[in-house]
C-alpha cells in the first residue's frame, strides 16, 4: 500500500476537561450527561449537527424492550428520562402501563397492529416510539442542563496516547485540527473509532446472515392513506405479498411499517437493508448511500403506482445518517459471549440488566441479560472506556443487545464510573464497584439486589 509521511506539527489545545466523550448517540448522551451530573467537567464531541445518533439521524425511532416478559420495567434511568421529556411535548407513544406484560389476545393484537415492537412472546412489551426531531431538542437540553461543553460538527479522529494511558482526543472541524485533553476518554462513536489508534484489541467478525450485518437507509413516505393501505393489507394478504414480491423484482424494497406517532399516521417508513463487508469502510458507505437512494426511488414509485392508499404519497425524508448496526467490538476485560446469554446469575460488577425477549424459548428460559462493568474496559489501555455498541461482546451478544436503551445504559455506567473514579483519585478500572452500583441505583438504574440509598 502506498503511503505518505505527514509532517509533525503543533496542535492547539481547545480545552482541558475531566471527561471527554466522543460520539453523541445514545451511548454518548448517557456517558456525557452522567459524567457531568456526577461533577465531572465534561466535553462531548459529535461529528454531525445534532445529537441522538441512530435514534434521531438514523430514523431508528423506536426504543424497545424496556420491560421483561412479566411486564416489569428493567431499563429505566436516562432512557426513561428521555421518554418522560418527550411525553411532556406529546412526542412519544407506548403501551399503557397497565397493559405491560398482558397476554390478553385482543390487547396484544391491538398493540401488534400499532407497532410490531410493542409485543414479544405473545405479550405486550413496553417499547416507545419517539419523535426524532423533538428528541434532538430534548437531547440538547439534557446535555446543556448538565453543563456539558459540546462541540458539534467535530470528528474525533485520534486518541492522544502516552504509553498505555489515554490523555485526550484530537478532533477536526471547520475550525481546523484541535486537541481536547481529558483525564478520562470515552469512546461512544458506535464503531469504536478510537480503538485502532489507541492500540486496543478489537474484533469485527459478523456472520452474513445476522441482523447486524446490514447497513440500512431508512426513508419515510408521507401523504399515505394509512387506513386504506392497512385495510388492503389485512383483507388481501396474498395480493399484498405478491405486491411486495413485485416491488423487489422491480429493484425496490418490500414492506412498510406504520410505526410513527399517532399524529403522524400519514407517514410510513421503509427499511432499506444492505448486506455489506464492513460498516467502517468509506467506499462501502458511499456505495450504500448511492444504491440506497436508487432503491428508495424504485420502491416509492412502485408503491405509489400499485399500492392502495399510496396514490398521493411523497418521500418526505431519507435517513440523514446511514444506518450502521455493528462494526468494531472491543475485546475487553470481560468479553460477553453466547454462554452468558444462558446464564441466569448476575455478575458481581453488574451495571445494567436487559430484558431478553427476542429469542423464543431461550428468552423464556433466560429472561434477563446481565452486563458487567468490565465489558466497557480495554485490557491494555488506561483512562479509556467504551460506551456504545462497540462494547466487549461476541457476535451473538452483539446481535441482540446493542440497541438504543442498551447503549444509553453503557453510557450511564461509563460516565458515572469516570466521575466517581476521578473523585476518588483512581483509574476508572479501579473504581469502587459497590459505590458505582449504589450511584447507578440512585439514578434509577435497576440492578440486582441493590437498594438506592435515600
Ligand atoms: C436500520 C436500523 C434499525 C435499528 N432498529 C433499532 C430499533 O428499532 N431499536 C433500537 O433500540 N435500536 C435499533 N437499532 C440499533 C441502534 O440504533 C444502535 O445500535 C444504537 O443507536 C447504537 O448506539 P451508539 O451510541 O452505540 O451508536 P450510534 O447511534 O451510531 O451513535 C454514535 C454517535 O457517534 C457519532 N460519531 C461516530 N463517529 C464519530 C467520530 N469519529 N467523531 C465524532 N462523532 C462520531 C455519530 O454521529 C453518532 O451520533 C437499529 C439500527 C439500525 C441501523
């Protein structure tokens, strides 16, 4: 491979902070808000002009799997705060609390028709459909109120390393190349962008038949007569299937999902999937942006012409941000594997519990997934944590447990741990786990046998 040598240069230090978080998606929001609320001077660096990552810019507007099969809420904390703040603005929809866990066939059917995500294992599950635009405002409020110094339009490009210690991050923007020095750095880029440059071990194997092997360009079609479309779909299932087949034959995408908010019921979304070799290869990303839009046009034109209810429809939005599901994964102090999904015992350093609802009988046998703090910690580098879908896990755990509420939980744990470690004058690897768990419990994170100290 041909290379060039870059000249050494002086780089301006834009700021010195306690905690520097790179990436303002679900993981980064969780990390930055938690670090700042726990007293750390915190900087957040985000490459785009808004926060929320896939949850806003990727048009992935569903926060699912918050209750277990019995209807008990297992994920609360900052995820619930995001939902509560949306509720104040009438910008979220979820099943009524009294229905969580219900196996009443009619009630389950009602929510299934509302959104596939509101049911699992023939029960009603607490999943929230969120407004992407209002979420952007709310997430800005959350970081601002917490006192986080945020740099938007800024790419975190390189960790600043001294031996095996991370001392900050280089970031690039319209203002040029600058540095932020930090006592702790949190990689919340989703893709573990800092790992290769920090000399941290990672893996990126994904079997091609896995959900996470697909890039996606989601798009929304507005002006749909949803009742007419759904009546056709319900009363003519064979014809509907045939239409979908023909849409794909014409180079488009089959199926649409009516999962937007009740006041957006003329909008449906299509999920344009692209199997790929790498979700961090710029040539692949470019290919999918081009192919995704070609496929979008073919899909839209086919549905407008052939599907009842789409006669006056129009494309209102395609994902401002390409949907990436998984790429680099840390090989950390603990690597969660398939075997852990069959384990019903919490870890001593459990920092989150996730309902397991997507795996049929296996989910019924193992209804909860416990997450240890160690899966956020690299083995050979100090002062750097991972708080996003790049957490330390094999491809099986990654397939099921890298969703929005999961990543917020990684962030809450990493941000809180960083602030506590700095207060105690220790490396985040040596944070007092009991103190961390107590503080997370105070912040509304359900943990095994941990009672919040009042
Ligand atoms: C099509 C699709 C459908 C999905 N469906 C669901 C669903 O229904 N429900 C659900 O909960 N999850 C779903 N997911 C998964 C979920 O969206 C992600 O796993 C989750 O958003 C991961 O959060 P994260 O914080 O790790 O990463 P991201 O959401 O990707 O956020 C990373 C953030 O970091 C920023 N960033 C990245 N690199 C840099 C850099 N170098 N410098 C500065 N900033 C950077 C990004 O712009 C982004 O804001 C879906 C994903 C896709 C793609």
